C-alpha cells in the first residue's frame, strides 16, 4: 500500500499541513519538528505527491484583525493600536502580514466569512467579542478555521483577556488598605460583560473585608466624563456618601474629580479615587489618578502567539488566558491609615 501524507502525519503526531510545510522547508516550523518529520519520511520511504507539496503554498501568510467600523470606539483609541503592535511583534518575525478588515455585516458578499475565510485570503483571524458572536464562533468552529478572541467567549474556542475581575478586586482592596471606610463603583452599562467582571471583583473585595455593598453605591452609565460627573454628584451629595470610588475608566474618574472640586471635597483626604485604565488621562490629572494598567500590547502579543500556535497545530494548554493587570498608586488615593498623602 502506498504511504500517504496522512500516514506520515499520524506517525509524527502532527497535522498533514505541518508535514507539507516541512517538505517546503517553512520557517514557521521548528527545526526539531522538521528533523522528526524528515526522519519518518525517510523511514517510510515516502514520495510526496504534487497535491501534498502544494498544501503549504495555499497559505496566504496573512492574519486579519477584524473591527466593526460602525463603532468608533473599536478603532479610535490607543488600546486598539497597542493591540495591533502586540500582534505584529509576534507574527512579523514569522513572515506573516497583518491586515485590518471591516466586518461589513450589511450584505452577504461583503461578510468577512465570504471575503476572508471562504476565499482563503487570510490564514487566521483575531477579533474582540463585539465581533465574534456565539453564532460566528460556531461557524468558524464548523469550518475549523483558526481564530483567537480578545475577550472571553461563551463558545468552544481560544481567547485571551485582561483579568478584569482581578482588577476590580485590586482597586477596591487598595482603597480599603489606604484606610477609606467605604467604596462605591461608578460607570459601565448594567449588562455589559466588562462591567460585570469588574464589578464582581469590587464586590469580592468588599465581601472578603466583611463589608456589604451599600444600596445605590453601584451606579451604571457610560464610562465617560459626563456620566462620571453626574454619578459622583449624586453619591457625594447623598445622606450617606462613600469614602472612596472605583471608576470604570479614567474618563469617568475625571468627571468624579470635577464633581469633588465643585463640592470642595479634598482628594485624597476626604475622598479616594482609583480607576481602570492608565491612558490617556491618569498621570496628568490634578491630582494624578491611581490607576490599573491593562497591558493591551501584551494582550495583542498573547493573541498573536496563541494564533501562531494554533496554525502550527499546537494544542493550547487552556481555552482561555487571563493577563494580570498592574496597580499604579498615585495621589488620588495615597494616604496611610486615613491621613492625606503629601
């Protein structure tokens, strides 16, 4: 019986595409894997067919980052470009090109599944959860097409995200450790997954400190200055104002600063503020904001690395990967035992 490329792949414990890439001396395959596959090819006296050797050449050597151009927040912020830089830092040295593609849901022929996947214009896809709906994940899984989600998905697949629940815990724990007697939470749409994760961390920190979440101390809204300002005015003028506030973004936190200034509330002596996101405002406000740095460059790099592993037919150790954020304490919350920071 004639030896096939499938036989070689099974004997080597790799995919058929990996065997064909070895035969084409692809730089994407490790020297160790090449040596093992070549030894098996020699032992089994395999003569490759023109079809088998052509498999590797079907690669477009292109990776797509998908965005929804109808949502400005998808691409008009620094986080998006940090993610691009992180992805490129991994795939560039492996001779892959990176392209940015609009999902274009409005007509069938323009849908990315047709344009990019079925037409084989890209080898893999990276996108966030606003693009990768459960239905699209199911279709990509059915097609066995490589993709990585930036953000946790409720579907079989591989994803990477910053640990937002841990972030909510870290910010709240920091405020409590600084001697603030109570903590409120401002910002985020009520059913938004990002808000739910961050608020869960906030609630966990309070629970571990033996404290209950006060009624009305979680105020939902857009993570923007105006909503942060209005929420802070509501809280700080209430009969039971909080001693400190965790903010959904530094735009929300800037609104809180404005409200506290109008109400002649001293920061950090009378009110502590800590916020998600380091950029663009946290180091430059008055006072500078204690923030949680979510390393979006590393988020992109992790997504790129996971996708390259998937294209190389390596099994991911886990379906999801969480990156730990970094707390950056600043004057908006830095006091010890209730004393104001200098």
